C-alpha cells in the first residue's frame, strides 16, 4: 500500500507573493528597430510612421493606427538619414515626394516640441 501524499488545497501567503513577483518581472517590453540607424529600442521611445490603406503616410502618435508601420528614433539626425537613404520609403513600401518629406518633417518637429513641453 502506497502512502498518501497530502494534497495542497490552499496556497500559502509566500506562494502567492512568489507568483505575483514572477508575473510582474516576466512582463516583456516591446522592442522595435529604427529604420534609419538600425538600433533597437523600447517601442515607446521611438516614433511610428504609418502608411494607411490609401497609401498616405503620416506620423502615428498613438502607435496603434491601422496600416504598415515603421519606427524612427526621436532624433532629427535619424529622420534625415531615413530621408537620405530612403529607408522610410522601403520600410513602408511607398514612394514619397519632397512635399511628403516636408510634411512628415513638420509633423515630426511638432511632436518633438510637444514632448519637450510635456517634460517640463
């Protein structure tokens, strides 16, 4: 006859605390790559450009707009490099004209100014 193994019916306080701490520490941080400098960073620290179904490209401040997205560091140098190397066009699979680049640069500058004001 085998000995009975006691069943654990309730979790002890320590078990609950251990489970909570491992669940909190196991949370993943989304990583994305800048199309210009190719450095990986947290999704929240990058700016997302999106091409919608009609083929228009715009800056997606929410990060949730539907369409094909590409990420760029919040740095003017990366935006200029993406323009010079056409990295944004390749990532979004769309052709951009000079006026499109000017509009996107203006949107980029507006967001950068807004972020600086919010930080103060």
